[in-house]
C-alpha cells in the first residue's frame, strides 16, 4: 500500500517496483483503478470478463494505481472482491492512493464487502506513507531554472541532458 498526496511519486514508485519485478522474471499487470472498473463493466457485456479476470488474478504482481476517492458501485465492489479473493495468498497486490488507508472502508461502501476486501488486502501488507512536495512542481521549477542557463551557454544543454540521463539511470 503506497499512500500520499498528489505528485509525491506513488505511481512512479509502483512502476519502478513493477519494472524490477519484470526483470526478476515475475509477471506484472498495471491498471489505473478508474479505467479498470470501466473495463470490467464493459467486459461483463461483451464477453471478455473471464479473460480480463484471468489476467488480473494470474499476474504475480497486480498494481492498482489511483485508488479512490469515488465510492464503489455494487458491481465494482463485487468485481474487486472476486479479484482480491482469487489473488489472496497467490500473488502480490500493490495499491496506490491519495487517501489514507483508514478511509478506504468508506470508499468501498458496503460494510460486509469492505471488511472482507480490506481483511485480505491490508492486514498482510507493507505500508508506505509518502509525504512531501509534489515532484511535478519541483520538476517544473528545475526546468525553469535550467532554461536561462541553456539560452546563455550552448554547452549547458549537453551537460544538462547528460546529467538528467545519468540521474534517470540511462546510458550515455
């Protein structure tokens, strides 16, 4: 469970962990929760549900990004319960959310479903509560700070690009 305010790096961290898992030979499926529920709803009507369900439950690591803040509908609760139940004890599930875990019961809505889902997700979970300024705002500030140097010195562009590539783990 990775929680924290907007822009602090929850999705970035989950994708980094997914990339590492893939390099180590694990299967990973990443889904933004709002899009996942839309896909699940459509899949019930067009016959794809069994295939999508299998993909979600068979991955070694399932990443559910951007959990909440909208309350779940009855169909969403049922689908989430089925996914969590089938994954329980078989694979890892990483959830990112701006909401603290203590409020997830309200997002799920129905108390019986909420208890069952959260019992399977939260009690064996590692919790990372991230805090700090938005990385997007910081990055925007760095871009503004670099732009004048680039205009003044043409060599600043090469140095800046190389430093950025190195910091992101790229090759020269």
